[in-house]
C-alpha cells in the first residue's frame, strides 16, 4: 500500500495545529470509528431488531436483516454518521427487506418463539397477541406493512417515513390509513371469533 505523501513543515504553528486537527491520523481514526460504530450498535440494535421483526414476521430472518443492515451501515459509516445514523440504518433495513421481497416474490409470516424487546424493556404482549399481530400484518401489502411499522410501531413522523421510503407524505398518509383499516378489520374479527 503506498504511503501518504509527506506534508512540508508548516511555517506557522497555528497552521500546523489546524492541519493536525483536520487531517485523519491513521490507525487512531479507525479505532475511533470502530468505537463510535460499536456505541451506535449497542444503543440501537434492539430497536432495529424489533423493526425488522415487524417487517418480516420471523425472528431469525429479522436478525439476519439487521446484521446485513449494520454491515452496510458500517461500510458507509463516514456518510451515515454525518446526518442521522439511525435513520440511515432504518432506510438500509427497509431497502434490504424490499430486495428480499423482490427476490422471493412471496412472503410467509410465522409467529416467532419470542418477540425482541422494545427500547422500553417490554414486549408487545402475550403470545396470543403476537400471533394475532403477525397474522394481521401478513394481510398487508409489503408497502403497507413498511409504512405501518415505521409510522405506528417505530413511531416516526409522516415526513420522516416519507423521506426514508422515498415516497410523498400523502402516500404515507393514505397507505397508512388503508393499512390500519385492514388491521382493525382483521383484529376485530379475530376478537369476535374468540370466546
């Protein structure tokens, strides 16, 4: 690997200090980046896993999806950390999910053995509630599921969901409304059928 060219000695001490501050400093920069990314992962992995589970409906596939999203985020960490690394990773997660759906063209959701915990430390609810949720989410189209999950389960504002998915705010509103109506119908018919 070729070495970086040597910079001439600065004429003024202030200029040298500024160059030292601005230019990357080799291995220490990599260590700092790794530490920063590790801290990001520790803080947000549970939220990303919960979002992925809601998108795919299966714990194992959700874990794989999060791992792939984190690998891609790490590869682009210098760009991702500039704005909002969590939004960047969520967007990557959704894009990976879209790519998977396009390849398989068919989705089969199954109830997980356990739901990943949310950031508050709780879960969605008892096993029966999770099963009903998985079945209801399976009724939604892939786009409706992504929008409903990001908007109502992750809690993002409409504008942020629109930005992450590359659609208009109006599309988010109408798709969310139709998706919620489908969920309401599915969940209320399930509630009526249970004694």
